């Protein structure tokens, strides 16, 4: 017997066969794997897009999704399927590690005056890269001597628009020190608008880690923040992502993962570095 998700009776239905077909397709295109426990979440968003596009049913929609030349609908659906939950200074101990341990080591080993490059992926709505920018400005003495480039990427184009706009809820900024809040934000109704100077300090780009063509230009980074993304990948996708990051980093570069993630369980390309504030992972210096 064919089983159906618990969706409104008047809307399109998604069978288990439909779910499995979509799951495989979406995994191949994004590296994101949905477990059976996410079935309702996935079905609900598929139904939303079937209705929004005016297609008759899942079969027609799935055909369009796979063969649409522009890829516009896949991007719209991807925007719906990705989760963006963050806030300023989340897991702040890693920013302290960046300022007190990682950057001092990088500049000690740096030959020449090339800019220090930091890559945040996923960007979500921008809280992480903007937190890094504020921490460097407020806590790192080296900011007066070194140029720093911050690039932040996401697969979700709608969340990138929000990140560039730099407007946040009170909840999002609740951990920002009062002095920083006054210095870098202004109140707009019940929201907070980030200053233009800080918004322009971060370059936001659209990247799909599962598409080699998207990542080829990302090179020569000294630090990568990839926090709470790999938990949505399976082992194969995690390994591919680790290899992508390895190629994107300068020798001796560092990668910071989320508190529940471990590069040691994913890849042997990086060595563990234990600093006073955080455990991070480093690309070897030997390829200099």
C-alpha cells in the first residue's frame, strides 16, 4: 500500500516513492541528505512549490525541477529547504581563539604583506561574518597593520540578500555588548540596522559546496569558519567538503567547525590544534 504524508487533503500529495526520488536528486545536487524524520518538512515545502508554480502534481513538478535550463526553480526550492538559525557572537569562544591564538600564529608565519583571508560558509543571514569583523575591529591589535578580507558564502540566495541588508531582530543581537551595539547598529523600529561600514567589510557570494565549478575560484584562505553545516551532510559529502576546504586554504591555514562536529572523524587531511579557547583544525605547513 502506498503511504502518504499528513498534508492537507485539498493539496497535492507526496508519496514515499516521490520523497525518495526527491531525496536522492537533492542530495546529488546539494550534498544535503534528508532523513526519514524530515519527511513532513520536505513534503510541506515540495507542496508549497508545486502550488506556487502551478504544476499539476509531483511528477510534473519534478520533471520541471530536473530539466529547467535556468535552474531557477531548484534555487527557489533550495532556499526553502535550508535552515538558517543563528545570532551574533554564537560560540564566541572560537572568535576569542581567532583573535588570541590563530591570527597571531598566521602573521608570525606570513611572508610578505598579502591580506589575511577569512571564509565563512554558510553565511546564513550574516551574523557570523559580521561578528568576526566586529571582533577583529574591537579585540585584535593587528587590524591596524594587516588588511583582512572576509568572504561569506551560502547556497541560499534569499538569505544572502538578508545578510547584505544587515537588519536584525532584538533576539539576534542580544549577545552584542552594549558599546558595540551603539557603535555598529542603529535602531529602526523594533529592529537593528547594521552600519554601512561594517556591511561593506564582508563580501557575500552564492556557493554550492557540491558543485566543483562553484568552489574552484575559492583559494588562498587563511581561516575558514564552517560551523553547523556538515551535520546536514552524509559521510561522502563531508569528505568532499573537507577536500574542497583543503584546496581552498593556504598552507598552515585553520578551519573552525561547530561544537558537535569533528574533522578527525571526517578526514585525515588536517591535524588537530588545541588552543586555550578552542579545538580547531590546521592544514600542514609542509606545502609552502
